[in-house]
């Protein structure tokens, strides 16, 4: 069995290039290449040479994603988790599926509609993939619904959380429902008839609706109506609360019971729920856009009316009503998923958030103050600039406080009269971000503030457009990104006047500048004032806002111009070392591993004898443990309380032990279609910390999974004599007790 623990003497890595023919063809658009070349990002993807193809070498992207969601679902089934945590995981499974259909299935549907004949790198056509996806999703639906109705609901009832139908309520509880209906539901619901003067209504994305069949009591004429269940009301209504007991009723059950009140003089024959999911994979022509902001706003409007890619409906709905829906929604039976009972279980997050049931939840975690910032009770917290000047500072969220490090860095810069300029890249942030308010305040104070707002961040476009406009109103210099590329890097730089010179301080991270997700996502970041690194960050901002076709960087790995080549060179170095009989080691932690050329290079490294460990939370197309190809590669996946989001790369590099952190996964989009930044970690103490982190992951025997060569995953087993270890639980305990800035392995 391959060794997975880390010692300083055994580490190394190396990536490579990859591109699908279809994507290469699309990015070969001459006008796009002309724009990218002006910005210094030109790359002819057709020069990429992929020598392997088919299912012997690559797992399918969509099916690998569904395997990831199965691992999340396993946490809902896991009775070792707290009960309401299990409900939360089930909600995440359903929410993930919504996004999967919007983005991935939506994209496949568009390819199918365009009669794309090209195979994916694993040898499947769009139609093949859609068939395989449907089969897997059907099994997943059966599993998560069984988990909820057969396992979680009875256990919730045992713990005092009862989910009942209207008919199961006491008379008093029914009266509570009746009052709620009259005051909170009836005034805001609009029933929509369908007839000669009322066309079939537009059904909005992810909305829950009733399909209603009616009959006129006088004429016996039948008709159809649609009633949308209000999304601005809780899905599960409390009708009784006493002590540690609560009774909940689904809102649709209350509406169904009172349905006749919307149609006086008519008889309701049937009323059954349905829900649609619309395609979010909308094509846009950025190269020909005169105004990128207007283009994205147009896309958002188009997305609201995009084609339907999934219809979920009540299996008990009469067949002729099902057919009526399919005809008017213009979808095929292959896009229909029938289920008995409650539809749209992503909404069970309302149950997971119930107050008064802390005993059924994980104890709240309060991120700790980084040891480097600790101070005596009668002293002020040291300045971020003062701490950074002493040496590079690494933070690990959500264990270290985001508010008292990253957020404080920007707030302090905004207030400091010595700060002359602040620049930041913004991919995602919260609805009412304190960081954005600090930047606006800094601009008001006369500081030079520039923000690169990525308005193409999927599902956050509208929020980012709003922030961009607010920032501009306060005098912030706002750039909206680059046609053909997304700005995904996580960078902030602050220029401060210190004596007779200017000093630059930088934050380079793996996660977004979002205070909300910083409590839920695991991420790493470095604060530095090292001259060459800060000079590189300055050059990245100049590249993004101006023209710099010959821009080079001393230390940073920057995509799409340099990173692929540099990663490939690092992998090649390990290959050479292994062939010469010297220790060779690669460790890479990321969200997804998809890039075929990188995978091809990793296979080459494995064949040469390089020892490779990959920690991939989500999609992994690489096949590990295959004789003659990848027997030296192990793929791990950590699924648990926090979403593993950091990107961390390690290469033994002849005992130098090169570590890197940053924003890029080993995916085509990160290496070739986004502006990404990976930073080297050079401080020996910080290297020790990253080694410490990786060791904890490799010894996790509660949250860690191992990818098998057939594409399935198996939970890592506890070795005989070893104690149970959850990485997330360990880091929380350790950070609370740590007295040193850098924990040692």
C-alpha cells in the first residue's frame, strides 16, 4: 500500500496542458485571440497535444460530479452526524442537483441541440452523457428521498420535530393554519387561469407550483390553472411550539387544503405540485460586445427565459395533466422526474436552521484570533502592517478569523492616512459586504482605489453588477474584466507611505472576499510585503487594467499566460528526478481535476515512479491505481462540516520542498480561460504549517474518501490501533489551543 504520510524528505509534483477539441475550436475565434493578444494572454490552444483518449484514461466529468454529490449524500445518511446536520447535508445535495442541471445538463442540452458530434475526452457524446446522467440521477433521487422520508423524518419526530399534513393536525393547529393562510398566503398568491384569453403562464426557474384541474359547476366545462407557491414565505410553517417540541406543515399542504377559496364557483378536481429547472448555460458573444456590462445584463434577462432542462412533478398527478404540462412547457419525457410527496427538498434547510434545537446541531465554531495578532487585555491589537513587516503571515479559514485578518487588513488600510492606494480583485462577496464599504470609504477619503469586478461570476452576476455600480458612485476605479476571460484570482494590494519610500503589502488567497462563506469554506491565504512578490502583484493589476503583452513575473504563477507551462515544468522536474533514481513527490489539493493534458502528464509522472497524492474534493477525471499507468497515484476526497476550497500544490524539487497556494484548480478553465494567480510559499515556518495540514488530511479516517480505479469511492478505514481523526474537528481543537503562530507537525 502506498505511503501517504508526509515527511520533509518525500514531496514533489508536476502538471501539464489539456484541451478538448471543441473548446480549442471555440477559443480559436480570431477576434477573441486578437483581444487576448492585446492583453498579453494569447495562446493557441490547438498546439496542445493530447496523446490519450477514451474511458481507459478519463472518467466522465458529469458522472464524477454526481459521485461527489453521492459523497455529500452519504453525510445525510451517516447516523454519526448530528440529526439536523444530516438534514442540512440533504438540503445541500438537492441544491447541488439544481445547480448541476442548470449548468452541466444545460450545457449538454445545448450541445445536443446544436448536434455536436465531437466526443468528450472520455469518449462520450452529449447524448450518451445525458442518458448516463439520467440513470444516475434517478438512483440519487430514490436514495435522498428514502433518506429523508424513511430515516430522517421519523427520527426528527422522536426528537420533537414533527412534520405533519393538514389532515393530521389537531383542531387548534388547523385553526392556526387557517389564520396563517388568510393573513400570510391568500393576499399574495395569484392563481392564473389558462384559456383563450389567458395564455399558459411563464414558469420561473426553481419555482414550486400547483397544476390544477377545475370544473365549472354550471357548465361542467373543465379548465386548467397554475398557482405559484410564494417563495417569500417559509416552506415549513410552525403551527405548534411548546418547549422542545414543534409541529411543522409544508406550505403547499395548507394551500392545497384551501385551494377552493381561490376558485369560487369552481370545483377543484386535482391539484398537484411541479417544479422546473431552467438552463443557466447561456452563450454570450463577448468579443463583439460594445459594452460588457450590458452584455451580462442581457444574459441575466435571457437566462430567466431559458429553456427548461428538468421538470419535477408529483407522481400522482393525472396522466393527462402531465401531458398537458409537457406540451406547454415544450419538454420531453426524458427530462421529467416523478416523485411521490414533497418536491424541492433543498428547502429542508429551513428545518436544519430551526432555533431551540442546538442539541441536534454541531456546536457553533467561533474562529480564533491568529496567534500573531494576540495581545494583552490592556493593549491594542497590533497593526496588520506591523505584523506583516515582521514576516509573511498565513491564515487558515474558517479556523482563523476572517473578520480579524483579511477584513481588518482592508478596513485598516481604508482608515490609515498613510495608505495611498488599494487594489483588489472581486469574484464573489456577500450581500452587504463590509469590505466593499471599506473600499468606498477609502475612495471618499481620497485614496486611489481600484477594483477588478468579475461580473461573469456564475449566479453572482447581478450582485457583482450592483457592487460595481455602487463602488463607481463613490469614486472607485472599477474594471469589469476581460472579454473571453474570467478574473478568478484572489488579490489585494495596499500601497503605504512609510518615511521617504512607498511600501506595498499584499494578500494572496485561495478563497473569495466573502465574510459569509469564510465561515463555511476552508481556505488559505498569505499576507506579505516581500518586494518581488508585491512587485508581481502590482504587475498583475497593471496587466488587468492596461496593456502588457510582454508581461513577465518573477515569482507568481499567472494564468492563462504562464501557469500551465510552469506547472508542467515542475512536474517534468519530478519525472526527471524519478528516472534518475532520486526521491520524487507531488501533492496537489484542489476542488476539481479535469484538465486532460495535466492528467496525461501525471500519468507520465506515475509511470516514471513519482509518488503522487491528490486531494480532490469534487470532480476528478483521472483514474488512479491502474497498473502500468497510475499505480503511483492516490486520489483522496475530504467531505465534512466545511467545504474544502483551498488550492495547495507541493513538489519535492530535489529536497527544496516547493509549496504554492492560490486560486487555480487543474482545470482547462483555470489554466486557459481565467486570470489566476498561484503564489510560492517560501518562509520555512509556513512550509512546515502546510506540511502539518497535509499530514492531518492524509490521516483523516472519518471524512476522507479514496477514489477507486472504477470511478467509485470508498471511505478511508481506521487502521488497527489508530484513533479516530476528523480533519475539521482536529483543526478546530488545535487552533483553539495553539500558542504559536505556526503549529508544528
